[in-house]
C-alpha cells in the first residue's frame, strides 16, 4: 500500500524533501515504518525524530492505513 | 468544526500589537490580573558564530490542534477570564518577539500559575521548528531544553 509522508524542519532538510509517497507492505505498523525509513535514509540514523499519525503522536505501536496523515517531526523548538 | 483562534503571525510580534491587545481588555472589568510571557530571540553564540535571527516553521495544522487542546486543558484547570497565544512564523531577528502568551483572571495567583503551565506546554508539545541563522547565512536547528 502507499503512504504519504510529510517531513519537517531538520528532517526535511537532511533528506532534501518535504513530502513523498512511499510503498510499504500491507499492515505496516509504526515500528516497521521507522525501520523502513531508516533503511531508506541513512541521514535519519543520527537524527532524533518522532512520527505523528493524524496530527497526534501515538503512545503505542499501531497499524497504518493509506488515509493516515503521517509526519516526521524533529525536536520541537517553538517559543 | 469550531473555528480555531489565530495563533500564527508572519514575522515578529510587534510591541504595538501587544499594547493593543492589553488595551482591548480594559472593557473586561471582572479581570483583576493579567500575566504576559514574551519570548525574545536571543543572540546565542554557537561555535564562535553569533545568531542573528530565527526562522520558524511549523506543522501548522497539528500545532493549531495541539494549541486548542492545551487551551482547553488550561481553562479546565485554571479559573481564567481569557487566554491568548501568538507565535511567529518566518524570520524573527534577535531582540524581536516570537511568542506572546497573555492570560487574565480575577486574581494574580491563577494568572501566574496558568501562564507557566501554558508556556511549558507550548514549548514541549507544539510542533514548531526554529532554525538559528548566523550572519554568514549558515544555520543550525534549535532544540528546546526540556
């Protein structure tokens, strides 16, 4: 299935893109997505980030579906 | 869906905007105490280079949702008359204001406590990203201290 991923801040800069659609196996969960993205982008190994699903940071692992809005967020630095 | 309050301001938050906001509350006479937090861009020195500005970006939709949740949680915990939050997007030069949080209540203690709670939550939970820019146009990404 396809997942749309959006990237922010230093993550977007490190991988030179702000969004993309990636192909993942059916029933891909959050842990699997972390693994896939780290394999796809070596830059992510040394960067700290969290994944938001539908504008929330899930406290547990969860199965993803194509209509999820998935975002890679670097550490926050507002204020 | 209910209309969200405007939070993001393009560029710095001007002192005149803050003064105007204070003035607007003079008709609300149940208020006995205001407390204000202003975040100002600091000229940090990083590896011998001085920061001249911060360029802010945000995951705007999530940030607005998160701020709405924080507003509701704050109103539920503290007896406030009103609450306003403004944050800059784009470039804010050192010495300029990037965050304006304004709470009002009948008495001071509630205002003091609510303001601290709010500012800490905003820094920790709202997806805003600051890029510290140096005079030579290079940059580093800022990370908030917990």
